[in-house]
C-alpha cells in the first residue's frame, strides 16, 4: 500500500547554512531549531516517519513543516500569528 508522496525538499547553499546556524545558536527558540532539524533531515531524503522517529515528534508534524517549507521556504518556519488574546 502506497501513501501520499511527500514534497521533495531541495535546499540552496544559503538555506542550508541558515538552517544549520539556527540549530547551533543558543538563543534560537527551541521550536525553530526543531523545525530546522526536521527540514535538514527531510532534505537528506528521509521520510516523515523516519524523521519523526529520530526527533521524537509525530510524522504529521514533520509533514506540516515540510509542506510549509516547500511553499514559503525559510519564512514558512516561523510561527503564524494567532487571533485573540496573547498568551501569558
């Protein structure tokens, strides 16, 4: 049984260096560094299930960030603004 085909992640040299730099940065938010790790592993050709198992997240989470990166590139990895009152 074959599932949906995942979007292929192809990184430019600038994108790869940015993602690797975000992982090394100590002041980068944890959520952003996790997303950068996901994208780098996806660029190596791993499936979402394999990436999720390595990083301890669900494969649907990996698929979400993979799709957003393919659509919006680096800007797609940031959190979107949510309506309503800010968190406290």
